[in-house]
């Protein structure tokens, strides 16, 4: 892994880590720029998040509206079908009540006429009742029992008169037209179809129509809401485009200063003539990611006559480690990882170059705890603390031992690293080396 936990950053010769991953390069450049880039980055991330959310809401709304539109075709069909029929509440019952008269009108009318004649015409029931009522009236008051019968007779006559009038009206109102019968039966068939589909009662049909109209109005409101969501997305996109252009401009503007600073540091690490550059690839808006609106990759050329190439294609692992060391120095306090571990950062170098690497690590240790695994005395001599790692076999098992050396022990270890033996000459060389390096670093081991 490139980074072990939040506290350690491991840099090994064959573990190129973040430096070999272009996706990390924009972050290095932003840390070099400082607060201006951090603010622009924060604005971009907020704008990207707002745009992503606005786009998600619009897509969800479009999905819901698409479903509603499919239903709306059916809802419009329902409303149109019911509106065309234009049923009235209880209309079916009123039409059904007319059916007997329409189907049997002639017979019913004839019967009603005969009944009326029997009740109301000369010598009919009404006349007979009137004659009887008059006879009893002549002796009214003589016998209460007869007076009671006279009252009942009067009521009977009134009832007969009422029935005779209703029979007459019924007979006169009875329809005999077959065309009217056909129209009523056709209308009942229409209403019956509506009740089967949307009923069971006409009141249910009318309620279904109202509900469908309400849902169509809600859909129309949703369409208006879609317009609002679309406008919100446009605003969010404009904000993101502005934030992206601002961030990209800030990063581009720092290219010259960054590559110059990196070149200065690598030159002091025995990489004379090394040139650096940055490849900026502006992405189409649809390709923008939370990382930014462009792809950024560090480029390097080993000499003036060499073309700039991606760092990942540098052949020497030692060069990559030294570039990382130079980068860490350039970034300085901006790098928030407290503990940096360098494994064989000195691979492929020696002599004065190794001493310069050691001093650079000591500089870095002023802002971080730096742990260095090295086989070079020049690098080890620059450390504030010197740990010796050794292995031995104990009871048939390999045992690794780590011990802190200082004073004469450290001189002896430096001498051994210089010549392979602890001799007077190597000790003198070791003491000279330790005396020539800076011992002010505060965290190098």
C-alpha cells in the first residue's frame, strides 16, 4: 500500500507509492500551492457534490414523471370516456323506472283509461260514492255510529277521486314511441359499461373521474417541478464549471514554480540536469470527477537531451526515491503525515551523493519523524539516532535484534559500514564523517 494508516508514509525502492500514481499528483501540487489551492479545491468539491445531487434529483424526477406519463395516458382515457358519456348521479335508476312504461305502454295506457272511466265517468264508482255520501248527510247528527260511517265514506270517495286522477295522468303520460325505448335502452347500456369498468355504482364512476382529473393535475404540477429541477441543475453546473476552471487555473499557474523547486532539490541529490514538467489534460465536463476537472501527471527527464516522460517510466528505483525525497522537501510542512519511512532511498548512490541525500533527510526530519533503512555510512551519519538491525540463529530459529548505538559504539558501526571492519583507519574516517555532518536534525533515525 502507498500509505500505512494515517501516521506512516512508506517509501521503498520498489514500492513507488503515490509518486507513481498520477491520481495523487494533483494533491502534491495543491499542497505546494497552499491555502489558495485548498480553498479552490474545497469550492470545487462542494460544487461537484451540489451538481451531483441536483443531477440525481432530476434523474429521479424524470424517472417518476416517465412512469406518471405512462399512467397519464390511461387517466386521460378514463376522463375522456366518462366525460363523453356525461352520466348524472342516479340517472340509471331514473331510466330503469321508465322501462316498463316504454316496453308495455299501449297496454298500460289502455288499462289506465279503463280504470279512470270506471272510477270517474258517469255512473262510475265516484258517482256512486257521492250519492251514498249525500244520503248519509241528510241524517247527519242523528246517530253517531252512522256519522262515523259517513266520515269513512267521505274518505273513501276522496281516495277514489285521487286514484282516478293519478290513473288518468299515468295513462296520458305513458310513452308509446319505440324510438324512445331504443334510446333509453342504449343509454342504459352505456351506463352499464361504465359501471362495470369504474363502478359498481354511478356514484363510483363519477368519483373515479374526479380522482383521475386530480391525478392529471398533480402530474402537471410535477412537470412544472421538473422545470425547476432542470433550472437548479443548470445553476449547479455553472457553479461547478466556474469552480473547476478556477481550480485548474490555479494549478496551472503554479507549474513553473513547482518544477523549478523540484529541480533545485533533485540537483542537490546528485540528479544533475534532471528536468521536470507537468502534463495537464483538460477533461470533457462529462468526465469530471471529485478529483478535479483535469488529469495531472508529473513528468521527468534524466538529462537535457532526454524527453519528458511520466515518473512511472523512470527506470531507476533509486531515482524515484530521491525524487520523492526532493518532493517531500519541497512540500515541507504542508505534508501532514508525521512519520516518513524511507527504505533504500540511497540505492545506487554513494560518496558525496549519499552525503547529500543524508543531509536532505536531516532537513526533512525537522518537520517529520523520519526513519531510514540504509547501508550507507554517509546517510547513517546524518541521523540523530542510529539503530542497528542484526539477525542471528538462536535455538534453531532466526532472531532479529534491534539496538540503539551511540558514542563509541556508533563510531564503530559507522566504521564497519565504511570498510566492513572496525579498524583504526575506518574509525578515524567514521569520526571525520560524523564531525562533518550536521547533527542538528531532530527526528532522524
